[in-house]
C-alpha cells in the first residue's frame, strides 16, 4: 500500500481547484462568452469605436507610465528601508502600505484636493511652470503611481534583504565606487524583481477606478479610462458591450504580463 507524504492531498487539491474555479474561472468564462451575444461583427464594431480605442489607450498608456515612474522611486524607498538606518524609518515602512489600506475613493479625493488648480500642489505647479495636473491625463498618472508604488517596494525589498552587503563590500574592496557597485552588482541582481514589481503595479493600475475618476476629469477622448467606460455601458444596460471592453482589457493585460514574464525569465537565465 502506497502511503502519501501529505495526507488528504487529493481532497485538499480538489477543494482548492473547486474554489479557484468558482471565484476565478467561472467569472472569466462568463466574461469571455457574454460579448459574443453581439456577434463577431458587433464585437468588432463595439471595440473599434473611437471612444473605446481612446479609453483603452489611455488606461494602458498611463498604467505603463505609472509603472515606469514607480520603478526608481520604489527602488530608492526599498533601498532606504533595507540598507539605511534613520529616524522615522519604521514610519516610512508603514506608509508604503497605506495605499493598500486606504479606500481608493478617499485617495482620489485627497489627490484631487492636492493637485487641483487651487490645491496645495496644483496651484504652485500651474503658477510657476504652467502644469495642470488634475482633470488631465497627468492626474491619472499621479493617481496610478500612488496605487502601483507599493508593489515595486514590496517586491524589491525581500530580494534586497536577501542579497546582503557582501557583494557590495566585495566590489568596494576591488576599487568600485558606491554608484558603480549599485549599478553593476545590486541592480542586475534586482532586475527580475523590478520586472515582477512593474508587472504587479501595471496590472493593479490598468484596472484602477476609484482613485482615478475624481482626478481624471472623465472627458471622453481625453481623460476617460476604460473601467469608467465599462461602468457607463453597464448603466446603459449594454452588458454585452461592457463585457466586450472588459474582455479586450483582459486579453491586452494578459499579453503584457506574458511578455514581462518572458523578460523576467530571460534575466534570470542571464544571471545563472
């Protein structure tokens, strides 16, 4: 009689797969089936509208910009939390998780108040540099950086902690300066984690709704994101049209994440 090392493995995996199917696979299947009530021509016509294309481009473009902008900021924050010792470090570490706990609508209202033309940051930016942030695509990027940044920090932080100081100290003994050690020793080791953090932040940002609708302005063809367009179609009882936009977002996000996964695998093989 064969004895399993893990008792109850069959039952456990069955329950796990059933649960995953109910909360993930079944909704995704419904999303994949619903748009085709319009027919192939209807789906193509629904997705080829200028308003839909503009909203998809805005959502994915701003999410990518927010992820890229979060990379250096998140790297610096992770390095400061792990490597440096200073007063208030634990407070900074706790504040990194604030976007996880703060309701997104509250974050959107706060960011709008800060970057509005009469806000604490919006007024000087517009007066001194002529930059208008709130109610423009730039405001969307600001809101998405807010929600994407913690993913970069929390993905890089454990890798940086495991890396230790030995490699940096060895580079210093060989005559490397601190910037050279960071560029040639630390960054290559952190590259897969940075790609992974970017992917998580991008995936979180591309579907963000609550923190964006307040600061975006929601002008069609200018600052209207795809999730808002989905909500608008649902309010118009155009369920198939809303599902078509959702399916397009799902496929585009999956393609981006697949590409990032291949890049991450290549970076790991390069270090092996």
